[in-house]
C-alpha cells in the first residue's frame, strides 16, 4: 500500500514506535533511515529531523504537513511548498532551557566555579541575582518559561520579539527594531532567537555596549545571531565579564576556532536543551488530531517569519 505517513530516523530511536502507533489507526505508515530510498508519491505527512527531511520534501507531491523533531526548522526554509504546514517541536524545552540559563548565571554570579577550585579561605561574598536585569531575546514559549523561572530568583526580566507584543513572564517586551533600547542597562542577555535572515548579526558590539559594564551574555538560540569578532572583543576589553555559547553558525565547532581560547568564554557544545524522546510522540499526537479534522495546526510556523 502507498505510504501516507513517512517517519525518518534511526530505527533504534525511542520516539519512533509511539509516533508510528499514533498514526497507524488513521493511515499507512512507513519508517526509513535517513538517506534510504522509499516511494513517496502518496506521502501526506513527514516526521523527522529537518536535515533528514530536507532532501525528501521535493519528492512528496501530496505533502500536507511536516512535523519536525527539533525546535529549529531553519534547515527547511525555502524547501517547503506553499500550503504545507510545518510544526516545530514546541512546548517541551522550557524546563531544560531554564535549568541551563539559570544554572550558568548562578554559577558565574555566585562564583561557584572559582570557589570549587579554591585552595585557600575566600570570605568575600557575592551580590547574587536578585534585582539584576535579565533580557531574553526571543519571548516565545521557551523564553516565557525561562522568564517565569527567573522571576523566582528576583530577576527583572525584559523580552525582545519581532513586534514588541507582550508575553507571559516578561515585565515588558521590545520590538527587534529597538534592540539597543532593550539592552540598555541590562546585566544579563540571553539569546533564544531562531535562525532567520532577521536575526543575522543581531548581537553585536552596539548591543554589548548598551548593557551594563561587566555583563554576562548567553547564546542558546542559534549561532547566526552573534558577531563572533564583536563578542571576542567585548570579552577582551571587559565590556562583558563572561559569555556562554551553546550554539554556533557551523557545528561542531572546529578545534582550531579562536573561540576556544578566549578568557571568560564557556562553550557547551549544543547541550542546553536536549530533546526528551517522549515529547516527540506527544507533540505529534497533539497536532495529528486537528490535522485529521482538517483544522489549522496551532503549532505551525509562519512562512513569513521563518519560525
């Protein structure tokens, strides 16, 4: 029988079985590994990681919906035909991202790393996080969870999004056109923005200069947002005290890259918010019901915005 739901991934991945089970009652299902050849003439739904799905999309003339197993879908931009809905993996990364962001801010601001390696008595105390200004670039579902958790530590949280619209957890939000006003006087800036043409180089020397001197920058969004040379310079001139980079324009980051040798810079190898395998079938099932009913998918990305 012709395949209507095509699942692309390693056969040992834990999420595949539940996704197949969720779809089997409604349509014919097949599972293939990345690069494996299969008849796609009747495929209506694709599920998998964007880089694995990218080569297949043009071979699916009946395609109606793409369910990504990643939060980011930039690998699919320009490949998806008009009218095909693309749903990123939404609503599952907030807790992990909060742990990453707040864990690093606490570790750096409370001097935990240095104290752990100290060989003499160090009685000086640190100010902590309470009352400090945290700016989150990307006030979506993940950013809102981080903002709400940050408020529990007394942080004053400001957001940046495309239009400046209010979002849960944020004291105020600025449009991306006012990024320097957003950064003014902040102690910490966290980038959670997706990779789109509008976010290229949005974190640069001007933004660092608008922050309070000796601030901390964390990038757990996408690497395209940061001008690396400006970041290196900001650390060397002590405009920034620390930076934590989880993501990069090219991954994995080459061992010869100059970023590895910059004092005050910590590299975490794209581990900030790993995908919980059980979340993939949950999100797929949540989107499958309205799809079968012919309704729009609430999680669908906007082709104009690219996320």
